[in-house]
């Protein structure tokens, strides 16, 4: 029986080691992506992001705000700049950084006409933006153009070192109407 007891002890030790190894994965799943309801102020500022989108190479526009004040805007310039990374969010973030630097970007709110893609959401997280408000979701956008089917909430959940508020669906129909059928 000594061999059987030893085998059971090893299984128990392995279980403990496996459980300990899984803890970092569990904490990632519990990262802080806080879903927040839309406000009237969100609609006012989303109208500005949608107005930017109407001027873009593709209909995506962004405004970055603090306390309701627009500090920077951007629109998709991918064709004009021959730069596939020139999404509305990236253009607004780059302009903001050039004017104000990285510290002032922390804790801002970013309004965008389309849910941020994985690239843009990664930049949003790394910059310390505190909240994202978007109009059309990745699922909705995929009916109009090709999309990487990863939600911004999923990216936020995989970012245990940052907390970010997310509000989706604000004026989605208006944003989707900018796409030509």
C-alpha cells in the first residue's frame, strides 16, 4: 500500500502545483473591464466622433475628452497616409501625445464611432485611457467590413494591470449609416 499512498500524494501535489500555476490565468479572466451605462453627455460627445467619422477615409472617428471637454479628435486616414494603422483612435492618440504628452492622456475618455479593434484597444490600455465609449460593435461592423472578431471588452479582460470603463452601443445606428451599402 505504500506505493499507492505515494501515488495519491503525488497526484495531490500535482493538483496543488497545477492550481497554483493556473492562478495568473484566473486573475487575467478577472481583470477589470467595467461595463458602464450611457449618459446624455455620452450622446453629445458621440455625435462629435460620428461627425469626425463622416470625414474619414473609412467612416471611423474619435474624440478624446476630459470632464466633457474635447481635447483631441481623429478620423481614419489609412488611405490618405497609406498607413493601415491610421485608425481614428490611433490618429487621435498620436495627435494628443504630440500636443500634451502621455501623462495628460491617463484617465481620459475616448469616444469612437466603432468598437476599437485589438490594435486600438491595446494602445488605449497602454496609454492609460480610463474609459471607452463606442457606437457600433465589432459584430455590427462585421456586416459592413472585414473585422478581427475580438471585442474591446475581451482585450480589457486580458489586461489585469489596468481598469477601464466600457460603454457600447451609443448611437450605433447613426454610425452604421455612414457605411455606403
